[in-house]
């Protein structure tokens, strides 16, 4: 075997047996003094480096060995609240605890959700086979949230106030309201403490103590993409949950009656009967009141909830006064855009169609035919703009307005009354 072959063989054996490379080389006789240093020092050194690399690579390639050397890396499992920085971004995301999060949130909120059953009297004037007016009973179902341990329950106004009529029938105010608690088959009769059509909120009361009060979160700090769970009684199926995320914030939605709501949008399934129930976060804290959904061909996963922060003042007023006390002017107005104003030889603003007797508007000297063009120094073009300024004040406050009366501008001062 020549010198080159000997070196190749020795190198091969050194890689295959990294722990015994010194013995392998000592078994080979030295043929020349010129190569003794390379064979006895350099080659073993580099072979040792190669062998060491193989050993380290093997250790880190096998998970059980790696864990013993460096421990288990837990940085990939992040708390669900890791998105709570101001920028709304996260450095790392893990879904490994998603199921546990849903279980925790459900267990926390379910004892605070109730089922609501409402009975109405329906007077029908439609004649079947010669029969005259008839009276029957109709029922509706919804959900509610326990807000105190002594029996106060928050829900939607449209659940307990469904009065409507046409030429064939008339539906009365709710004649009876009952509540079902979580894991309790007893029906508790409820009293309607107060309701508010403008915010679609109502408060009920049952005579029972020791109830599980829901915990509220800060709905102003929500971020798009956060975990969301809708809880309620869809289609009468009590204590049901559905999970999703916050799809959007501050959505302006106009309902069938023309009222505008600013709502939380979610893709958590909301169905008939979920109204009045809770939308909660990953901690099982209430962030909103489920109130409506969009439905129809091609529409899926578009539910909406009233932000919980916007309910607190309304709720306290409903409990204290049975209604929400709001400032009031006392006019009926029509918006005038440029085209309409030009057509009727008027100016852009709010045309005063009528003034209520003994109202703040009448006392201030506002007359039918006036066009309100300014309020508190701001240009007014719509009733919404006027109401926004009015609602930013308290009952008894004075606001200054400017009207155009038969081509002449006039400043008036209104002392805001209370909405009847």
C-alpha cells in the first residue's frame, strides 16, 4: 500500500471511529521522517474535529438528547394576551392552547347567561270562515346577562318590546317575561325595570340572590382578530356557544327602523335567540351584547354586538329612572341639501317642520319654517349633526343656535329640556 492510499484509509477509519483515531494511526509504521509530523499530529487533530462535529450533530438531531443538554424550548407557546401591546402586533403566535381558551371562557361566562321567554297578546281582526276578532298568545325567546348577584339582567329592548301592528293584527306589550338560569329548570318570572329603544337595551329583575354576575372587559381596547365567543340561547337551545374573532370595530349599521348603531362585528355565529346574550373575550369577560346579524343569500358570518362600554351609563339610568334621560329640543326637522334648498328657495341646513307645544324650542322662539344653520358655532346640515351636538350636553344646559328666517339670520338660545 503506497503512502496516499495509507492516508485515505486512515482518514476513512478515523471518521468511522472518531473515538479511536489515535490507536488507528499508531498501528501504521512510519515510512518517512518527512511525513511523521503530519501523520501523528495534524491528521489526528483534523480527524478529531470531524468526529466532534458528528457527535454534537447527533446529540442535537435527537430531541431527547437535545432536551437533556439545553432543556425544552417553551418560547413557541405564548399567552393569548401577547397581543396587548399598544401597536396591536405580536412577535409570535401559537394556537396550541385555543381549545383550552374556549373551555375556560365558556366555563366562566355560562353561569351568567340566562334564557328569556316572552309572551305577547295578539289581537287579530282577520276573519276566517265568518269569525270576527280573535285573541291569541305569541311567544318569543332571547338571552340575557346577569349584571348583579341580586337579580338584575341586561338584555335587548327588541326582545321584551315587540309591539307592532298592521291592518290584520296588533301585538301588545309583553304580557309575561320569564327567565331560565344556567343548569336550573325553574322558570323565574321577571319584571321589566326599564327599556330604551334608541340603544336597544333593557333591564329585567328577578327575585333571587346569589347569582353569578358577569365580568365586563374594556371594549374600547379591542383589536381586530381577537378571540370572540358568542353565548346565548339560539333557537331555544340554551347555553350554546360559538367561537370566532373580532372581524371589525365601530361598524355603523342602520336597522329596519332607520336607527344607526355603532357595533362590534364578529364571525362567531349569532342566530335567532342569541340576542341579548354575551360576546366575550378569551378571559370570559363580556365585551358586547349580541344584537343582530346579516342574513341572506351569499351572506355568512356577519354578526354584530353592542360594545359593553356604551351600555354602562344606559344600564344605570334604566335601573334608577326606568328610562334614559336625554336632553331635548322639541322640533321635527327635514335635512336640506343644496339641490333641495335651491328648489324651494331656502338655504342648506335643517328645515323646522314643526315645533312641539311647551318645548324648549318653542320657549327659545324657534318657529316652523326656520332653517337651523348653526349650533354652538358649528355649521349644521342634518338632524344627525344637530342631535350630536345636543347629546353632548346635559339636561338644563344652554346651547346657541343660528336660524335663517325668511332670508334673515337670527341667533337664539335654547335651554335643553328632558325628552319625554
